[in-house]
C-alpha cells in the first residue's frame, strides 16, 4: 500500500493503519511528502512511531463507535508539518514542570519526551491540546539543517 513517496513514513503509517483497523479505530490521513527529507530516518521513525502508538492506545480505550485518529503531514515552507488528533478519555498525567508524562498510567510517558526531544532537535516544539474528548499534537520540524548536529 502506498500512502506517500517517503518510504519511512509510508511503512510506519501502513503499519499503524493495520493496527488501528484491528482495534476498530477509524484512522484517516492526509499525507503529501516527497521521497527525500532532510530529517534523519531514526528521528522520523521514532517520532512517528511514538505519535501513532500513543494515538492508537488512547483511542482504543473508548467504545468502538468513538474511536478515531486523524494524521496530517506535509511540507510547509522549510518545515515538515506533522499533526495527529485522536479521540481520548481518562486522565493525562503531568510532571512537576507541567510536561505531559502519560495518558496510559504511571509507568509510561517516554514517548512524549522522545517526541519533544526530536522536535527541539529540529528547531521546533510540540503543541499539545488536551480536550475532554480529543488529544492533538502538532509540530513543524525544520528541514535542511546540518544532519551532523545533535
């Protein structure tokens, strides 16, 4: 199945679509990307896998008719724009600084920190919106940066 020209994104999204379908989650997407991106494959992979794992886990906690995920990815100027929204319920845990730890319980939360670290590496941040019925995460990763900088 071809979602987009970028092979890493294609593989991760196809896998997420299969997992979402098995969990009874309606997952939609709008992805328009070139084959090549100046973001390290490991960073792109880690970011997307954490983003989609979190969304699938959160949506799966709801009754079947309330499970959904929307993923948007495209190039906007010199940035890779990524947004995911998903249905959600339950408590979202924060650390003492107000950073999101987890919506899955006390022994989780590394994914959000990993995503934030990757966003900052590409001169961005995470915008997180927590509403009673949905969770949204957005970032815009700067393209064309020195691949050797960490």
